[in-house]
């Protein structure tokens, strides 16, 4: 059963000053089929003061939200499909974002590990947007007071409008406004410019080059009932923290400590542990899909403050046999090469593909990984100090790398795995060198 959460207030917050009334097109990357969902963050706060004026705190956050929606006015609009079927657009008429205030019997201590089940904290963002094209607000914010005087901030962003970097950019502005009442100068001016991620006419250079294979879109045989297993078996949430020392131990296992980044070796270790625990047949093709920030990989670079979807998926691929049996350096190398393949031409091919055919990533044999540890979510101070926990509202089959409070070089790994594999997965993940 989910924990008790009582919603006490639900209101629409509109921009506190007049904003443009217009229709803004979303880019080809924004309009991808697999991005038509809501990014859901959960931030946990433990105020140092024993007595916090809850009413004043709520009023400050609501006022800050109204001010933040002035430069980010598309987040107060509504997303819809274009009539010509070429993608999505945002109707901007200051319709507003949703703000909720609630109370729960949970305490801050309960967020230190994984939830008991994947939807335990679902009601900490009570307005669940099932279809972002059905007139729902693209931004939902819920402040929930916990029984020990702590609080959570649940935030849902329409992924079509912004990616992780863009949403974190907005949240840090919201925090700035909630704590300084700064109405004149914004830290990072938001940039729309979605045309930058639309298809471009191919030059002769593009026409002459052989198209790079994009394995993230290529379907592979499901030889073991992979999809049905993940849809039918109960998924058990897990949460394991890696500090700098443990990551360095992983690097030593690759026999090339300076060759791979912390992300490459840690994601390789997670992928191998996950694959081994699932006991898949040797010939099952497996993929690790991970987000690659393209803001400085395209030519010209995307402007600072661009908050649209500025990423593509890197894809490392191997047979279950090779991934399980070969060393950590093998998987790390696959991930490193997948990252290196992402250049301007690679991105333009993805843009062209998703624009012309509505291509989506395959789900067979796939582990999706998203790196929230570098977004700056741990800095979002809305007047109660920095969050002591940062994570998703629901722990699901997607692996998320999270920041750890007061531990700059540590990473928390959150993912839900099939219950039959969870004990083996946790054993392997925690056993460096086995």
C-alpha cells in the first residue's frame, strides 16, 4: 500500500506578469514518441529550524513559481499535436502550472534507501499526467509536509518541453526566486530556438557519407520473453551508493585506470551486474541506452540557456554471453565508444530519423540509464536548505544515477529489477571484483 498523503490545496499558478500569447513549435527531438511522458523529481528537505512558518514558505514558493513562469512561459502553456502531423507545439496563453500542498505520515528518514515498492511515493506528486497531449499542464509542483517537520518537493515536467538539464535550470531559478526575491536578473536566460534541432537539408557532404548504424533504433529478437518478464513480474526497487573509493576500485579492474571515466566504469559495472542477475540466454542481444548531452557536440553549439531536449541516446550493445563473461574493461570500452560516436553528423541522422519515420528505441534487452547526478538538482534550495535526498517519484526499470547529499564524488544508483533477480543483482553490484 502507498503511504498516506492528504492533498490540502490544488491551484493553478499563472505567470505573475503578462507573457506572449502565441503558438511555439517544438523541435523534432522534442516531438519524439518516446519522450511523451513526464519527468518526475522528488526532493526531500530537512529544515534546520525547529519551527518553520509553513504558510509563509508556501506563499514564497507560489510567488516564486509565478515569477519563474514569466521567462519560462511555455511551461504555463499546453502541448498539442500540430494539425499537419509534423510534430508537437505549445499553445501559450498563460493557462498556468499546477501547485499542490499536501501532508503525509512519512518521515524524511524513509527516503534514505529505496522505497518498499516502486509506487510507494506516487502520491507525493498526486497529479499524474498520463497523456501530455490531453490538455494537462506541462508543469506540476507539489509541496508535501512530512510528519517530522520535513518536506518533499515533487515536480513533474513535460519531457516534450524540456530535458533534464533544462528542467534543472528552471528549478534552480525557482529556488533563486524563492530565497532572494530577485525579479530583475536571472542566472541563466532561457532560450527557446527549437528550430536548431529540426532536420536540415543534407549537404553533398552528408549525401556522400555512409549512414552510421544506429543500434538504439534497431529491433533485436526477444529470445527469452524479456519484454513480458519486465511487464509481468514484480519489480523490486534498489538503491546503492558508490563513493569515489569504490569507483576507483572499479577502474582498477579495467586494467586501464586512466582510459575510462567514472561514468563509463560505473555504468559498465551496473550493466554487467544487471545482466548477470537476470540469467539470460547467451544469445540474447543486450543494450545499454544512456543519455548523451549534445549541446556542445553539434555545430554550432546550442546556446547557453537552451532548455529543450538537447540529448540523444548512446547505445552500447553486446550478447549476454560476452557481457557476463568478459571483463569490466570490455563493457567500459563499449560504452566509451558509444559516447565517442555521438558527433554532429550522428545527431543530425537521429533528428532526420525521428522526424521522418517516428522511430523509437527498441525495448528488448534494454537497460536505460539517465545521469541525474550532474544536473544540479542537489543545489535546489527553496528556503529549507539543500535537499538531503534527490530521486525519482517512482523507482522503475530505468536506472538513474543520483547525487548524494554532502558527498560531491558519490553517486547513488536507483533501479527496479525483477524480484527473482534482485538478491543476485545487489550481491554483484556491491561485490567489487567478483
